[in-house]
C-alpha cells in the first residue's frame, strides 16, 4: 500500500495543527506539504519520515486505505460559542477515528441494532419526543440512564476528551448508524441534556444542514426538554404553590437534569410565571447553579464499552491491542472511551451478543 495523504491530513487535524505548523515541525516548506496532501507530489521517503516523526503517530496508519469521508456539514455541533477552525478539525478527526474504532468492535461483536422511527413525520419537537418515548416503551416516567437507553437502541456513544469546552457535543449518521460524541468537562446533568439535544438532531434533522441555524438548535433544545421532562409527569408531580429554590434543588433529582433546565421547563409549561422564573433564576445563580451543579448526580457510564472491554480482557485483548490493530496511539483510544467508563458494575444481559471465536457475550 502506498502512502495515503488523506490519512496524513486526518492526523494533522487530530493533532490540532495547521498545515503551516506541521510543515514547520517537519522541516518542510508549506508548498511541499500542500503538494503531498493534494496528491500532486509523491512524497519521498525522507519527507514521509519527517512527517510521521512530527505527528508522533504509528507509521502503519499512513499506509492504509481511506474510509468513506463524512459529507460536509454532516456533523451537528452543539457549542456555547463559535467553534474555532482548529477545534472543529480536531472534533471531526475524532469522529473519523471513532468510526474506525466502531468498525473494529462491530467486526467482533453484535451490537444493538438501530431502533429509530423510519422517517420524521413531524417537525414538532414535542410530538417527536413523545413518539420516540412510545417507540422505546418509556411511558412518561423519568429516564434513569440516557447513555444506557441510547446504546440499547443502537446509538454509538463516544467521549470527547479535548482540552476545550468549546464543543459540548456533536452527532451524525454514518450510513445507517447514529453516533454521538460527548464532552466530559461538563456536569453530569448538563451532559444528559446535551445527549438528549443530540438525539433530537438524529431524529429531527437527519437530512438537514443544521450548522449555525438557531431555529434548529432551539428545536433540539425543545425536544430535549420534552424528552427528559414529559409534560404529563411534570404536571402530576409538581405543586405550583410550593416552588422555591429549595424545591427546585430537591425536585431536579427526579428528572436528573440541572436546576436551571428544570426551572426553564416549569416556565415553559406555564407552571411558573415570568416573574417567578426570573426570581428563581437569580436565587439559583447566587447559589452557584448557573455554571455548575453543586448537588449533582453521578456521571452516567457506558454499559457497552465496559462490557466489551471486560470480555476482551478475558481473552487477554487490551486497549493497547485495539490501538495496535488500528495503528493509532493508545491515547486516541483512551480519549474516545475512557470518559464513559467507571469501576466495574453489573450489566444488562440483553445489550450484547458476540461471534468472535471463543469470545462469548451471550444473551441470558
């Protein structure tokens, strides 16, 4: 196999380097690097060596075939501020590595199949949230574990452990498989909301260019509020005459959302007046609930990744083995999954089955 310039550009983006920075690190001229990446110049052995050393990536990775590239604007980014080109490139490159990692796992395990509506029959976020709850047999009860729910219904979930809060989360479809990447620097409650927000993009905006569209983002937020805090359950549980900041802090544990998200939802349902809403927001902000969650829930962890790794370990297959098979650094594997792992815990027996030789993950 010849040197693959597409993989060179992928690693450059994953490392957060501009073309000029990489050229400088590799002691090449920007023009030379540009010709190599574009394929107009066949890279010399010396140039390849310099580039691989500068990127600190396994040599074999650059000599493998490219996989299908996601269409432009296929990734739905959730961010609190404009994303820098460097940050976007790093996230998009992480998605490509995530796809490779998922293909490695799927070649060895039977992961849950995608269980989504066949088509989007409505543009109303509340209606779609109700429809998806019905499809997934949730009723109106609170969702205990969003990650488990998504994994069980075929979503491939990865962590986004970049040293930035610019990208909260992002999602995309790769073929018929939905992917969600989650930033691990936020509170568990806000991460759950981000997960529901990305789920909205997957079901509502599959074939829609959502980049920079505020209306689309508002639809995703509305879906997330309805999905996590169904109106029926809210009205049956909340007593409007007793709502103060202490009540909000206590009640948010039922729906496992942030205090601010619960307060907004109560206002959205007209359970709180505008004046009550503003007053509660000021009170909660003074108590530190605008930027964090002082009395927060435990972070949700992945059932699938923990079980996969445990079963692989029984066969003496480690994360390092996965990295070597894919010809990527171990830290690339860690950054995609370690934020979703916790100490060993009991698992649901219906999540996985396997057909990987003597490796057995079977239904009970």
